[in-house]
């Protein structure tokens, strides 16, 4: 299983405009509506906010990995976002988050969901990858970085 198998170019957002946690989550789930028109985006955002209320997914070093389960999905979905200015995501190190990996999974794939979260954590623990992610000049470059490292 490769992380790249779950990535789609249209789900890579290189310049998030949101200024707070709730708006970041809304911006990250928005592209899912084009692919799955029947998906309840408000419910997806609620699931993510409910998970955030249990404890922040802002893990530090400018990284957040919001995640949750949604029974309406038939496959695991990853949306990647970058905030050039950074967002207060209530991260564990109290620093703004600039790198976001959103993971939504169907209810029945718990083990696979956890393996994907672990892979994302490993990838984002690499300082050179994080630097390349933040310095990528555009969406295409960001996609190429993700495709080659994930």
C-alpha cells in the first residue's frame, strides 16, 4: 500500500485561504463535492470538528492531520492543503499549521485508515520533505513532490 494510491491531483490545494480551523476544514472538504456530488460536505466537516473536539490533530512542526470516518464514503480519501500564511489549528506546539493532510475513511476500514495515518506521520516527520512541501512554487510542483515521495 502506497500513500500515492490515495492521492488525486485535484485534491491538492496549494494555497488555502482559510484563517481558522473550521474554515480550513471546510476548504479541505470542498473539492470532494465535485467528485462525489451526493456527499454531505457539512456532515463531513462536522465529523472532522467532532474529532478535533476530542483533541487537536495539529501535531506540531506546522503540520495537522485532520481525520474522521464517514459512512457515505466507499473509499479512503486524502486531501492535501498548504497554507502559505499558516493557521492557528490549536497545534500541540502552539505554532501555526501550514501543512494539512485530511483523511476521511469509510466506517469499515479502520485498520487501513490507521496505516495511512501512520504513513502520513512518517512522511511528515522528514524535515526535508516538509521544507520541499512549503517551498514548492505551485500546485503542479506540490503534486510532483507528493507523487514521488508518497
